[in-house]
C-alpha cells in the first residue's frame, strides 16, 4: 500500500512579482497530525506562499498539492476542504459574529440546522460564545482574530492554514489559541500550517518549523534539529547563584571558565538574572551541568537554579539568515 | 457602437483566459451557485441600509414635486379631452406652466443615476478595507461570483426602487386625479421603466468599476457623484464648449458654419448617456414625438413634417429608440466588463 500523500506538498513553488522573487523554489511538506510553522520576518514571502496554496494567486513556477489537488486548477475543491485565516482578518461590522459565520456557512452550502450547530461549537472553541450576538464592529482585534479561527473551522476542514494567527492577541490569549490548535491536531488529526513573524511565540506549539527569509526556505525541521544545524553546535546552561559581593562573583566566574566544555561565561545581566554558560560541543551539555554542580559544592558556592536553556528560535533564525546570506547574494 | 462589438462580461480577453477562466470540471457543490448567496446577502444589506431609505425618499420627492405642480394641468387635460389618448402619460411628461423643466420624467432622469452610484461605489473597495475580501474569496466560490453577485443585487435593488417610484406616480394619477391608463399607456410606462432601469444599471456598472479601481470608498463616491453632476447638470455646457473649440464659428460665418457646429454639437451630445436616455425617454412617453431629436438634414426635416399629424404606436416608438437602447446596454456591458476584468486580475490582498 502506498503511503497517503501529505496534505500539503509543494515542489519548486515560485512566485515572482516583476523583478522581485517573493517565493523562491519552495519545497515543503506538511503531514496530517502536525503543526508546521512557517516562520520569517515581514516580507519573507509567507503570505504569498499561503495564497498560492489556496489558489488565490497563481505560482510563476513549480507546483503545489493541497489535499491531493492542484490549487491552481481545482481551487474550489481545495477551498472546500481547507480552512483559512487571512492575515488581518476582517468581518462585516454591521452583522453579528454569528451572522458573519452563517454567511460563511451558506457560502459553503451548509444547511441552516447543520450550520447553526457547527457555528455554536466553533464559537465555543474559540471562547467567543458570550459575544457572538454583538455586531462585529464592537469586537477588538483579538476577538476578530478568534472569530476568524472559528470562521475557518465552520467547513470542518482537514487542513487549516493560519496567517499570523497570534498577532494582536494578548499573551494569555495566545496560549489559549495555541492550546486550541494542539487540540484540533490531537482530536481530529488535522494538518495545520501557520505563519508567524513572532518566532518565540509559536515555537512551543510547532512540531516542525520552516525558516523563511527573502522567499527562500533556509531550513526546516524540529526546533532542536535546527538548533544543532544552525547553533554552531553550542548549547546553553543557565545557572543561578546566591552570591554576596563582587569578590564572590569573580571567583564563580573563574570556577565556571575552568570547566571542561564551557567556552563562554555570561555574567548575570541584573540582580535577578542567572549566569549563562556557552557549551561546545552541544552534546557535552549534560556533563557540564554535572560538573557545575560538583564545582559549586567543592568551592562552597550556593546554587539556586541549574538548567539547560531551550534553544531560542530567534537566535536560530538570526544565525540561519546570516549563514544563508552569502549564498543568496552569490546566486542573485 | 453595437452590442456585438462590446466584450461579453462572462469572458475574459483571450490572452489572460488561462488565468481567469474557471476550470471547466469544477462544478460548485453548493446547492445553488455562489453568486446567488452573495447577491442575497448584498440585497438584504441594501434593503436595511440607510442609503436605501434616503434614495427612496429623494426619488419619491423627484416624482411628487413636479406632479404636484402639474396636477392642475393634467386634470384640466383629462376633463377637456376625455377619451383623448395619452392622458395618463401626461403624468410623466407634463410640466408646470411656469417651469417647463419641472416634469416627472426629467426629474427622475436627473436623480436616478444617484441610485446606481450609491449602491455600487463601495462594493469591492469596501470589502477590501474591511478585510473581508480574502476571507470571502477563500470560500468555495469562483472569484467572479463576487462581482456578479454584487451587480445582481444592485440591479435588483434599483429595479425595486424604480418600480416603487412608478407605482407611486401611477397611484397618484389613479387615486388623486382619477385617470385610468389605457392598455397602450401601461405598456409605454413599462417600456420607460425598463429603459430607466437600463440607464441606472449603466451607472451601477460604472460605480462598480470605480469600486474595483479605487482603493478608498470615499474617493470612488466623490468621483462617481462628481461625474454625475458634470454630465447631468453641466453636460450641455461642456458639449457647447467642446464643439466651440473643435468647430468654431468664424465671425461672419455663414449658415454652413453654423450648421456644422450644430451637427458636431449634436454628435458629441449623443455620446453622453444622459442624452441617450433623455431622447429615448421622450419618445417612449410621448406617442406624438416622431423623431429622436432636431433634424440635422433637410431630408429628415421633411420626413418629420410628413408624419407630424399621426401618433406613433409603441412598436414604432421602440423602433425609433432602439439604437439608443442598444447603445445604453452596450455602455453598461462595457463598464461591467471593465470592472470584471480588472477585478479578476487584481491581487487578493490590497
Ligand atoms: N502584489 C504584489 N506586487 C509586488 N510585490 C508584492 C506583492 N505582494 C507581495 N509582494 C512582495 O512580496 C514579498 C513577500 O510578501 P509577503 O508574502 O506578504 O511576506 P510575509 O507574509 O512573509 O510578510 C514582499 O517583499 C512584498 O513586498
Ligand atoms: Mg504576511
């Protein structure tokens, strides 16, 4: 039996606007049951990619296949099965949230009774049930964003494409939204592609990410994969010490610097902050943590915290863009 | 201009068909076509909108004010010539004694374009600025369903308003003046209603075009209403100026110079949709009018003189204004086609 085709596949997908190449030779695969994060700064080409996946703009070259279909040739079929949250989504201000969703349901050919049940469920999922009957012009940006997610869920899609789903949502709301997305993947086996320029914000929710810069995908995989690939093989250990006086601080710095595998010692940047040790090779990180513990005991330093710090996607992004730049310049 | 020569709204020019054509194998799985869903929503929006009420009132005033001034004359006409033809049509065409322009057909003709512009100027750019367009287009509908649905809803609403206005005028005649239309008169009024709907549809298509081309609804409203004022109010003035520039009458110029200038003026006037409408409207509402406008050749003048005594039947009148109707329809189709093609080629995001 042949393995089912991934819900989103692109091969050499390219979009040029006159001189500008907005998306350059994109090869991407998003599997069912995973959240893929398309990450990159403004203007990286995320929205353009998404529009091509939905058949809303034509690729200059290359192909895309979404739910097994070519969106450029079968846009209706694709749009029937793919939920989409546009960037800066809007709703008709003179209609209530619920009426807006009803219109979407009608456009999807749903019967009124079916539609009302789905609408109620979707509103509940995004936490808008109690505001559903106010007109959309009274909604905040964040509420519109939530309504947009509910709107994308009305057609019960197997694929969800979300363009900047967390922008304009408060930090608590972001956690809720990301939990909701996790739940959708877990319970319905959806494939979710989300784009964001807020890398660290969505880092925790994505199974895999693709790093996008100037139209090119310069790396994809789990955050850890990318950390190994672009992190210059450096891991980080966070250490909290209870010290009194500058003399103690100097002593601690000397102790840390003498440890095997520690290539850099970052001093605390404030009274509450911890030390940050750069470890190379990254695989030595566990040994370094044990060595720190032993050294503290041996030197009479009082330890308050000791942990490996997760690779920061922002950091990875910076390095990835930096590494890719010479190649891009020579190719241009 | 002929209808056949203007592009059909359903087809994009061949060079961009690959981009625009709907894939043939893709039938909409909706119970009904997407454009009807959009048209239904838009129509309901229009009905509930303040502009609908305002326009209905403005148009009703445009009809009732001249009726009020002309009612004495109409009643007089009805009494002295009971059984005379076209008394009911006088409702539409008879002006007050003092101000001849104060007649229903002229008033409605001037105000009606407002309807078309008002229901279209923000059709597409409104969706863009509200951020609803990408969401709308990501539903399982064709892109042209949006513009077709909006045009259909606009047509429905202007037909509704205009029919209501005609009903008000007819009701006034029946109830207040006690005159009853003959069968032929009813047909003429229906034909005039149809003509007026076509004329307003032209402005609707023009408003739609503006809403596609211009990013801001305020700009397209301003330009739309500006052009309406320019054409309906200053139309004659502008035509005179242009004709004067193109064919100036030399000082001491003879009859031929004057005639040439007049002919040119008439030609330019004919290019204005408002003139096309006014001429056709006159002919349809008044069976005694046997020619569309002032004769421009001696032959026409003689021919006109020969027919002067007789009244035209409706089909003769229709024959007379047929070129006008065709031109108005062609202009409407051209405007809509331009809006359609521009919309299909635009990027989804603004
Ligand atoms: N219609 C267009 N015409 C020309 N350039 C465009 C158009 N749309 C987008 N671009 C350009 O394409 C690039 C990618 O844009 P976009 O996909 O919106 O980026 P992102 O969503 O990652 O912020 C940008 O440089 C943008 O200016
Ligand atoms: Mg974007």
